[in-house]
């Protein structure tokens, strides 16, 4: 089986919550990408591993998974840089920013989000070269800036979410993941500052999640966040 097919199996296993299989497929894809000399794929399958580790952290609360995710993400960025292919950097930088965001290292997360967006605009990888990806990335950036104290970022985050909603993302599942995730992020960040608007965002996320039975991971996140209100 080639690297791309193994990579796809890793993604599918993760979304089905078969995390052990997802990690195994990531390792197999890693070896095949190396054999093919595909540095971009090598770095991006490490990003897939990072996302799986983050889900394991969410499921178990074990900090070890998050620490491992952070250093795997840093390795992905370093490998992408050494490959001298500017198109390989956007996704690893974005995934590193995500982990730093979860860890509360907001200043560093913001810097990596900005670098990821710059690379996505200037050197987009072919399989991610579409406006919806930029809107999702900028949404993450603005939410992080809000959490870091810039309250003016709320309006920008809401605008990014509207742009994402209007975008022609070809994959409905992906768009539903991003849209529901965006509303959940806004609900969390406004929980104390504006409870009414936070609950409205939560209900918008719930509507998307309930309409798509495939969003099993998002459903668990929704239930966890709802319980905190």
C-alpha cells in the first residue's frame, strides 16, 4: 500500500475513534513517504499523529499525550523546514499552533498561526489550496488572540466563521467539522464574557453536529462543553 493510501487510512481510523489503528497507519505511512522521498507527506503525516494524540488527551485527560503532541508537532515543522519546500510548512505550523493553543502558550501559538497563514497564502500545498482552509486558520488565530486579551478579535473571528460558512468547501464532512468547531471555540471563549452569545454559538454547533451523524468526535466535545455551562 502506498503512502497516500496509508495516510488516508490513518485519517479514517482517527475519525472513527480507532486511535491505535490511526497511530499504526501513521507510522506505516511515514516509512512509505520516506521511501518515496516525499518530505511534505512525511511532515504532514506527523500532523495526523498530532491530531490523534490531541484526541487521546481529550478522551483521557492524560497530559502525556498533549506533551507528545507538542514535540511531534515541533518535529514536523523542523522536518518541513529541512526539506527546503516552502509548500510543506503551512500545515505543520498550523498543527503546532493548535497544540500550543490548547496548552495555553498563547503568544507562541499566535505567532505560529500567523506563520501558517502566511505560508498558506504564499506557498499553499496543492491539496489544501482553497479559501476555506484560510478561513478556518484565521478563525483559529482570532479566537487565540481573543483568549490572549485582544477583545477586538471577536468581530474578526465571527467574520471568519461567516466567510467559512459561505465558502465552497468541496467536502461536506470537513466543512461541518470546521464550522461546528468554530462555534464551539466561540462558545468556550465567551462563556464568562458574554454567556448569552456563548449559548447561541453552542446551539449553532449543536445543530450542525446533530445533523451529521459522522461527527462523533465533535459530539463528544459538544457534550463536554455543554456540561460546563
